[in-house]
């Protein structure tokens, strides 16, 4: 086992994912001993981006500075991890995509001149190659910590791509769609959260992002009819997709 | 015929309580379909009123409701005996820091499966063979001391066991079977152990009249549960359409690959491993259910056996109807209808395999 040098980059995001990771790391003092954190905007003053083993990137890209920064970090890291739905899919700020930028900015900031944003919201992998993805809003900090343990030990992990329903069923949760007739986005959403919403007998709203390796446009259309029949408006459905799966909607996914 | 007659008994529905108590007296845990809050699950019961005796499950593609009604007819739920015998998620062993493999201790107590359905029993028979060399499953299976089956006088909305031949009655593999005919219950004895139990509970031999009613009810149920062409016809048709890509693209057009069908199917046995470690040197291997409809299933280093969803859907159906036969000599689909009811898209396997019969490729 050897120490890993790590840089942690925060782009446009709420820091919720990094907080989750911090909680998990704090509970694992033994892992922290093997991590040499060389760059972390929220913990350190250093602004120098050095060569590292692992770069963890939270957030999506909304201006050209961020794009440059991510490219630099990619060049200087052996393994790049996209952390959270913002990094993997664009995240909630994608809701503004397609809207008039000035109106959006003015809605929140009195002086819009300080805000430098592009009309588009980009996921990290639309700009650089990503090695591992941990989506989720927020991401599962435990999953990332377990993965870091493996990296420290010289190992790795093959991602398992399945829908939330797999996880939900393994947990023994009675299906809220079939049993309660509640709309649930689990069937088209990536697993990883531990079926949190269904375990409270609520429908999933898709915060881990679309299972785009399977769900193409036609399937999405078919699925939308099912949730609509169960009472979710098309508008709400589209808003959830945009908020948590934006980058996969703009890609023309092939039929899987 | 007269010897068989001697194996039929009858009694009031309340005698089921005596049966449960007699089993519990032997120190056995009795497992059955029951309610947990308002949720139909499978788990430990201790008296007749724990059973879903006054409930009816209303099942249709993509929908399940439970109705409370006196003398209801309960079939099954999302869960099946698979949940008890082949755990959804479990750590199967740990590896110590000096590389010793420590098997996880299994504390499954001696148990009884009570009131499971004929299709459930057929599914256990399949799992017994498929998981023949799985010592985790076998250890648990060996602790099932009795199997008490409830035969179905009224099939559910998605049942089709009659076409497969796995229900609504049982022929072997059980200790006691019973069928509810109103307030009367007809009991069938399937083993020496079962016979001893029946004697203890004080059942009387069934009258000709009860037997006649039983046969009538079961024949009617078999007719109702024959909702697809007979199994052999379906098998031949599926052999013919096996390579007809258009058929499978159409059949899976609405499928979103969510794997609910895999998870609820009482004969789906596939698992995936996840390894975990902590830095103290301890590592452990977790085994969990894994569905062939998911993307990663069929993925191997650098390649994918079934990259498109229609291929995986086709695999699911052909495995159930053709390949299990070759693997273990039994149909892999027992006709329980769970994959139809619990599919959020309401995709109906009965329709798909029925369409295969007489399908002319375009
Ligand atoms: S509750 Fe939602 S996530 Fe769970 S199985 Fe049903 S549809 Fe899938
Ligand atoms: S499939 Fe047959 S045996 Fe199973 S519950 Fe339905 S009627 Fe009963
Ligand atoms: S449950 Fe239905 S939608 Fe989900 S994988 Fe199975 S057939 Fe497809
Ligand atoms: S394939 Fe469907 S109907 Fe057949 S045994 Fe499995 S869940 Fe039941």
C-alpha cells in the first residue's frame, strides 16, 4: 500500500457531494493516513495544481475558466473521478439551459456583470475523459470511500450498471409503483443510493441520473406514459430529467 | 384409487391453526405469506390469523392491490421462497489478514414453509437443482423441515401455471397440501412425516362429496390458469423465433431493462460478487442478486455478450422456456406471473410467448 496524492476540484455545485465524502473520510481515519491531499479549495489555500494520482471533480462546467481548469487537472492526474450528478450529468443548474441567460442571472444576482456563465451546462466527461463516475445528488460518500480504499491497496473496481429497481428489490422494498400506484423513476435511474426514497415509500425522482445505456428516446417516451398515468405531469417528469440527467438527454443515445 | 383416497383428509379451516401450532411445538419456525403493517411479505407467523386468510391479491400487469374480504383468496406477493433460501444480499466469506477464508455463519433456524403455492414449490425444485453445488443455499434448504402447500382453487390475475403444468395442484415434493373449499379444507398427504402430523392434528378422512368438490374446483382452476398455449407448443415456437431479431425487438420495445422481472422471479438465481476491504487487512465478499436485463450482465473484459437490450430480453425468455430444460430438465418458468405483475411497464410475458406461436417473421 502506498500513499495516494489527491486533488479535489469543485466546479459549479453545492458542495453537498464533497461534504458526503468528508463525512465518510472522517469516519475512516486509517484511510486518511494514505491520502495526501494536495489541492482542495475548501480545505487549503494552495492554488497550485500538481501532478497527482487521483483527481476528484465535483460540479459541472458553466464557463471557460472551469473548462480550462478541468483540462489542466486531467493532464495532471492518473485517475479522474467525476463526483456527483453535476459532474456526471450537469446537475440541477442544467434547469436553466435553453432559458434566456440574462433573465436567469438577474433572477439571483443584483449585479449580473460579475457572473461569467456560458449558455450551456457541461458535464465533466463532455470536456475530458473520466475514469470513474459516482453520480448522485448528493453522491454516496461511502461508495467513494470504499473505492479509495481499493485504490490505496493497488486495486480498482468495475462499475455495475443497473437500474435503481435492482437495488430496491434486493433491499426487499415493496414496489411503490406496482403496490401503491405512485410514480417512481427507479426503473430508468442508475442504482447507488440504496433506494432511499422507495424505502420511505416515496417514488424515486431520478437524482442518480438516467440509465442511458438502456433508456433511449423511444423508451423514455414509453416510460413517460407510465408515470403520467400514475399522476406525474409531463412537465414535472421533464424537469426531473433535465435536473438530473441533462447531459445524457442532449447526447443522441443509441438503442440499447 | 382407494389407497389415494386414504391420503385425503378434511377439516374446518380452523384446523390450519392446529397444524401451525403442532409445527411450532416441534420448535420449528413457521414461514408464510403474511402482512407487515399493510404490506404483504413472507416471514414468520405464529397463528392462523397471521396468514392472509381474509385477503385477496388483485394482480394485473404492472399492478398489485390487496383487498380485505372474508374468505379471500390469496396467491402470492413480490416475495417468494427464493427470498428466504437464496438471500438477496449476503456476505459469503471474509478473508482475514493472514489470508484465511472464514465462511459466514448462517443462523437459519429449522423452519417450515407454510401455505406456499404449487408454483412456489415448482420454483424451489428448480433452485434445488440449479444451486445443487451452492453450499449456502443447500445448508438453508436442509433446514426446511416441512413444506405445506396451499393449492389454488382460484388462480390470480397473472397466473398461468396450468399451461406449464406446475399448478394449481401439487403432485410431489410436499409434506402436506391443502385446498380451501369455503370453510372446509381438503388435506393431501405427501410424505410419512406429513401423515404423522395429520394424525396428530386430528383430521378426518375426506368424504366423497368433499373430494368431488375439490376435483371440480381444481379442474376449473387449471382451466383458468391455462392462459397461454401448452408449454411444449410454446417451446417449439420459441425455438423457431429464437433468431428472429424483429420478434425480440418488438417484444422488448417497451422494456426499460429495470430487472424487476429478474428480481421477483422465483427461479432467477443469478448473482454478482462485490469485494470489499478495509485497511486493517480484512476483506469480505458480498454476493447479491443480479438481473440479466441489466446492462452489466453479459459484460466481460473488453466485450459484451448481449450489448443490446432486446438480446438480454430474449435471453431472459429463452432461458426460462428453453435453457433451464437443458440445464436441469425442468421448465425455468413456473407460470407464477410475478414478472408480469411487478413489471412497472406492465410487459406481459404471456402475450410475448403466445405471440411466438404462429409468428411469421417479416
Ligand atoms: S419502488 Fe421504484 S425503484 Fe423500487 S422497484 Fe418499484 S419502481 Fe423500482
Ligand atoms: S401460478 Fe398457479 S400455483 Fe401459482 S399462485 Fe397462481 S394459480 Fe396458484
Ligand atoms: S420488469 Fe419489465 S421493464 Fe423491467 S426489465 Fe423486466 S420486462 Fe423489462
Ligand atoms: S418467468 Fe415470470 S411467470 Fe415465469 S416463473 Fe419467472 S416470474 Fe414467474
